C-alpha cells in the first residue's frame, strides 16, 4: 500500500458556521471518530499530520488584500456584514475566529502538498478541505478561502509543477477552482456534479470548456438528479481516462465531497459507498500511471449527513489505499454518535445495492436519466474533439 497521510487538527471544529447550519462540526467529528474507532491511524502505512494555519502570503496567492483584511476585521468582531464580499450571508455567516479557522483549512491542504512533495507520503487526505466555491474576493457556498486554488498556485510557484489535474466529484460544481484556471492549460479542471439546472451554484454546464489558452482544459459533467452508480461510472469511464493519459499530470488533487451520496440532505444523486470505493481505486490507478507517479491529494469537500460523510470518506480511502474494513460499523462509534449527538448511524459500513426508484424524492423516469446522461457524454465529446491536445482521444470520442 502507498504511504498515506491523514491531515487533521482538533482546531478544525472552529470552522463552525452555526449549529443549525449544514457546515457544522458534527460532519467532521463523526467521520474522524470512525477512522479512530477502526484504528486506521495505527496502521503502519498511515501517517498522521497536524497542520499549521496558512500565512497571509499563502492566502494572497489567490485572494485579494482587501478581502483578507476584511476577513480579519470581521473575524475579530465576530459579527458584521460585507455583502459585496459575500460575508454575513446565510450561507457564509461571519463567526468568531472565521479567519483563523479558514486559514487552518488552507494550512491543511498545504500540509498535504508539502508532505507529498517531500516524499514523506505518496498520497494524503485532508478531511477538512476542498472549499471549492470561494472566489478571489468573495465567500460563497460555505467557503471563505479557497484551499484548492492556493494549493495549486503553491505547487506551481514553489515546486514548478506545470500540469495539475484537479478532479472534483462533490455534488456541487467546483466553480471557484475551475473559474480561477479557466484560461490556463497548466491546470486540467474536471468537475462531475448534479446539473446546475437543479442545484447551487447554477454553473457547470457541458459547454463550459475553458477559454483562450485554456480551451478544452475545463471539463464539466453535469448529472441528472437521481443518477445512480452505474450511470456515473459509465460517464466517468467515457470521458476521463483518455484525457487523463493524454494530459499526463504531474500532481493530482481529488475533491472527494460526500454530498453525492443518496442520503445527503442537499444533493439529489443516488450514489452509494460502492461508487466512492470505485472512484478511489480508479483515481489512484490513473494517478499512478502518469507523471504524477501516485502523487495524489484528497480534500474532503462537502457532505452534510454526518453518517454518510463518514462512510463515504472511508469508502474513498478504501479505494485509494486498498485497505480492508469490517462489514459492521464499530460499536464504540455507534455509541459515540448516539450519546454525543443523538444520531443513529448505519450499523453497516457499506451501503447495500440501491434500488433508487424506491427512494422518496426521486420522481424521475429511468429512461429520461439514461438519455440525459448519454446526451451529455456525446455533447462533451463533440466539444472536446477539436482540441489539438486531445487528438489521440479522437477515435475514442467517436465510438
Ligand atoms: Zn458540495
């Protein structure tokens, strides 16, 4: 197994947007406790790292000075509103130590980058990270500082990395990251997400494929609500591997948000833990068979049903590392969740096969989802076919 770093800080719980807010510490503590209950940190190939907050100059790799200054001022006051900067909204409330907590998230992603680049580990997983919606001067979608963009810029500037592949499987479009590199071919940004016709942030349509020098280096794959594992895998395998091989990335970042799970409270996809293990395995394989030589950073992203987040992140980790896990959830984890939060977690770590048509909230017709998926794949292939760097994929695109 490849040496794997887990990045965690007890201070992560300060990233608390409110007890009634979907982004609250429960969704972090419950996965962390599951990892602890399974004694993952005692396994010889796992290493545990505690990050330091990112410095101002690291945050300024992406964000503006004005934004950083306002973040600090409001953070100190613990309240206030700056609507032009997206601060003080329902999604992004101002909270005490907002700047410090957000800096620590960036520090966690950078810790992963540094540990991988120094060779301490081959891959790393920062549980709180992948805050992909933040823009240079705007907080949005529960995200204040964009740890992904900063990590990529750090890789480019500190280590001279020329080809970063960013793959985002969060249920929401990775807008802040893809827009930051929209005209840049040094980053191949791929986002698979629930269609913007149905879900925040309303961008990420198939025809958003980059611009100028970056034309063809942004790939958006919107998925119809109710999309289930097999359709997801068909979409992934039709588009991603050929482009991945042609691009030959030197470093891979996977935003592995758990909100595509069928029990998530915000998304409407019908994915199970099995899909995430599959994705982990494939992404690790593809990262191994290219210039990245296995250098892979996982960032936790979204996910707002704590029990699902825990089991999805575990499944992703199982995929990338190949570790085996028991069938049943550990009893001390079940007790912890019940006693501390009154949450009854799933007694099994893996979901059973899902008959999505029997679920509430998926009033969609099977044929319609299959047709929409196939149309989306064909349309994207037709858009990418003229991109010179994907020429080798042309026969693949025409099948
Ligand atoms: Zn999300």
